[in-house]
């Protein structure tokens, strides 16, 4: 695959490029509740291959909804979202590896993307603007515990995992805030500094695959709607391979 053909030269700003300028507070909209339900389902079923193992649901939702964890806790404590009853003590559950049905995984991720778009459109209706998520991701990387920060030479396995992350990023297979930069995304997923990513991308190749210039500044775009079985099969295969490579890279069983 020629990755250069997948790139666009549009570096314009996006209305949905990350976290809200001020943390969200107050009343939950119906779109926000539906988006939260979709996030919870994908989290609980292990359908999100890019999440760090052990991440708590409460913190995950706070990050995705651009609000404080306390706001999430208060909402979960009501026991309902969008009219759906929730189990008790849902917030503290942590993300775990699970055996998943790849086809069902893609279906649920598509539903999640639809819910996210509806949520973003509601924010637009209230003229809530977004800022670049790069600073947020890079701050999260800087504040990680030292033992979670990768340095030094790139192993073959890490390069293969990074390439699959790049491919899924370009094709929109992973749900992210629109406008997220590839460099920050890779740094967060590989648990290393953005500078380490920049240096690797500057070499022009990863896992023996040629990379175009200025790839790190590429911005995430919404996933395209899947029109046929071949598109669906490609996404299923890519997500399954991403999950396998993450396990190999970080030593998960």
C-alpha cells in the first residue's frame, strides 16, 4: 500500500480538534448520554484495542467527554443513561483483554462513531469549540510513570505495531477527536515522548515501509462509512492485527 496516496494536504483547523477549552459541566444532553453508553459498551466488551490495560472506565469517559471524573461519577451514580439502567459501581471497572468477535467489534465501533458524530454536532449547535488535542496527549505522555515511558532503539515488534497504528489512523479505524495529530497519537499509544516519534518518522521508514515527509503532522479525519463487505473485512482484519501487535509489543498475554 502506498501510504502517500492516503494523505491529504489540508492542514486547516477543525471545529472538532480535541478537548473543550473549558471542561464540560452541568446538564447532560441526550446525545452525550447516548455517546457515553456506546463508549461504555465498547469498553466493557474489550472492543477498543488502543486503550491501555487497567484504565478505569471513569477516567476513560472523562477523557472522551472532556469533563472531570467527578462529573462522570455523579452521572453513573444516578444508575441511568439515556433511559438505560446501569449496574452499580460501574465507574471503577478497568479495561481488560478479552476474546472478541471481530465482526461484532466493527459493528459496535461504527455505532460508536455515529454516536460521537451526533455528540459533536450537538456541541456545534451550542457553539462549543474545540482546541488542538495535541497538547493534551503530550501532557498525558509527560505525566506517565517513568516505567511506562519507552526510550532508545525501536524493536522490530514496536515498529510493526507503530505501522499498524499509522494505517488504522489514516483509514479512520480508531475513534479519536478529529484533528488529533499523528505524532501525538503515536506517542500516547507507544508510551514515549513525541520527540522520539518525530525522530523515527524523520528517518523516512518504519518496519521497512517508506514514509512520506511531514507524516507526523497529519490530522485525524472521521472514518468513512463502510459500503461493502470488503471494506468491513479490511477493518476487521486491521483491528485484529492491531490487537495482536499491541500484545506482542507490551508483553500482554
